[in-house]
C-alpha cells in the first residue's frame, strides 16, 4: 500500500517509510493512496474477539505485507498486554443510549497509549531491520508526550525530544514526561502554546538539512500510523453494540483532529457510522469552521481540558484532502492562505460533504463542569474534563436521534486532571497504584524560549552528546 501526501509534491511511500517519515517533505500529511475495506462478515467476525485480534484485522490491509503477519501480530499482542483492563478499551453505559468508550487503561492513562504502544514497537522493528536510528521530535499539550516517553524510553535506536508548553499542562502530565530517568528521553518546556510547539516541530521537518542530519521521525498524529491504530477502537466499540447490523454515532473530544479522523477512516473501511460529532472546548475553531466555512485562528484560551487547547488542528488537512476529492493543489492553496493570513475558507461543495458526516459542538467551560457534576450525581461515574466535552456534545446527537446509540470517547483518566475534577464533582480521583509515587519522583526538564533555531541547536547538541556517550 502506497501513501500519498495531501499536498501532492512529495514521493509516495510504503507503510514503513511513511511510519518513519512523519510529515511529508512537501509539508503535507501522508494518507493511503486508496481506502481498504472490511466486509460486513469481517466486521461481524470481530464481535467477542480480543482487542488485539481486532487490531490485526483492521491494520493488516494498511501494513500491506511490509511487516510479516507473525511479527506484526506479536507486536500488537505485546502492545495491548500493557493495558490494565481485560477488554483493553471497555464500554460503559452512562445514560439512555449514551456510552463511554474508556481509552485510558494504558500505561499513561490517556487514549494516546492505544496507538503509541504499538507505534513504539513498529518503529523499533523497522529501525532494527534497517540498522538505522532516529531522532523523534514531538509536540504535546500533555498526553502525546507522556505516551511517547513511555513507549520509547530505553530504546537504543531512538532519541526522543518532547516539546510541551511551559506551565500549560497539568502537574500529572508534566511529571509523566519529566520523571522518566532514561538518557534517550528529553522533555523541553517551551515558553509558548501547544500551537507554537507544533509549528516548531513542523518547521524542523521542513528544514531539510536538520531533518536529514538527525534522521527526524514524528509521533504526533501527523504520523499516519497513529491514526490507523486509532481506527481500531471504533470497530470494537461499534461491534459491541451490534454493528454492522446497527448503526452507531461517535462523539469525540477534539483538538488536533486525529482521533475523530480515525473514526472517519473506520467509516470509510465499511463501519456503519451514522454521525461523527466533533466536540471542542472553548478553543472552538472546528465548530466555527463547520458553521461558517471559515477556518480562522484566534488566540488560544486556557481551559480545564488543556490537552485540547489547540487552534491549529493538523489532521483537518487530511479531511479537507478527501472533501476536495484529493485535489492537492486546492490543499496547497488553503494552507498557503493559512500561513499568510491565519485563515482560509472551505468552498461550498467540500463543506457540504463534511456536513454529511460530521456535526460539531463547542462546549463552554461552565457546561464542561456542569456535565462532570451532573454525570457524577446521576450515575456515580467520574468523567475527566476532556471526556465531558465528548459526552456533552454527544447529548446533542441524542436529542436529534434518540434511537441511535452514541459512543463518547473517554480520552483520559480523571486522575490526570484532579483539580478540575475535584472542582466540578467534589471528588479527587487517585492515581492508580503504578503511579502512586509520581509526585515524589525527581524531575528533569529544560526550559527553552519559543525560538525554533535555538531549540534545533539544543536538540542537535544533546543528540550528539547522547550518541557520543553511547558509542
Ligand atoms: C485527553 C485528550 N482528549 C482529547 C484530545 C483530542 O484528540 P485529537 O488531538 O486527536 O483531536 C487530546 C489531544 O489532542 C487529549 O490529550
Ligand atoms: N492533545 C495532544 C496534542 C497532540 O496531538 P497528536 O494526537 O497530534 O499527537 C497531546 O496531548 O499532546
């Protein structure tokens, strides 16, 4: 299976090359050149199977034989053995036809582990096969970074540099990145926002000399393999509720648009999904875009769901590529407008295509807190603030179609955001036993100004020092 860039000016790559490349060399994002499908029988056959079995069935067509089936299967088994729930990603009912898909039973308590545990193994496998090494640079608003640190710590073929916005992640998130004592892990606190960190990472990929010298790889959802791995839980959740015989809708707390895009991919592969709800917090660029067609960047506002404090939703580019019938020139034009004037307008026909499958709701800060409080009062279930955006937006779908089950993605364990949860519910969720001493562990991080050249210099020097010490 070849992968093409949304901007049409980078070489098409196979799965393993796209996995290591991260961002395409023309600044675009890789997508498979065509969408594989699963038959109704194959989808039905996932019912009752372990999560790893579903992952093998969904991911095999994307990998396309580039990694032998037995090796891929072993990596998948291994990745999901790290989860602390027998079902890996279980469903819980919290209302009439309203379900929560718990994606937080992995090592770092957020949905990022689902893809990252596999990505770490896949990258290590490909690098070993090629006798190569890589420098991973990632931008995080808190969860991708901790999941990446956990997945890549101690690997001798990769150095990991994680850029996070200084002072804008929760204490638990920060400590998950800064307390891992492994020489190949580097936590960089950038004096800026997540969008600044993400722009810096993309800038590094577009800086050809730096990219080649350090053999850069990316683990954000700009990496196609991340999105593919996230498509799996849409299948397992829908099948548990009777798909393919019964359609379901999903409500997804959204920031960088990777997770909800994975739901769209599952639908393209044949899963009967009625609606995909994009739930945003007060950083509502996507809700505004669906309403008006105008994608316009505003200043990011800090909220109780900091992982979604994002204005530039990278993966929206992948959806636009499809909505524009894969017209790469149109995508280049939109992205040039964004770079020049911090805005672009989606044309009428592509916007109408997006509306056919997606809805969007922005959930205000008081409504997020009210959703956490009301759910806890009514059911005893404690939502984290990101999940609360999803359940609240999901209720809007139910108001329109009460007969179609809505699955809200629960993207983080409430203990990652104890202050916000306690403010809303009066309950302070405890960290699970494997993290009980997190607050006592020593931290190691470097604060850097919001300046790409300076961060590149730091990464180059640090990578040289680590490689020199290891040689
Ligand atoms: C806890 C949590 N929920 C939701 C999101 C949004 O996911 P996405 O960026 O894939 O839209 C993120 C990160 O972006 C997150 O960390
Ligand atoms: N919320 C994310 C932001 C980055 O998203 P990604 O899915 O593109 O890695 C985070 O926690 O870092």
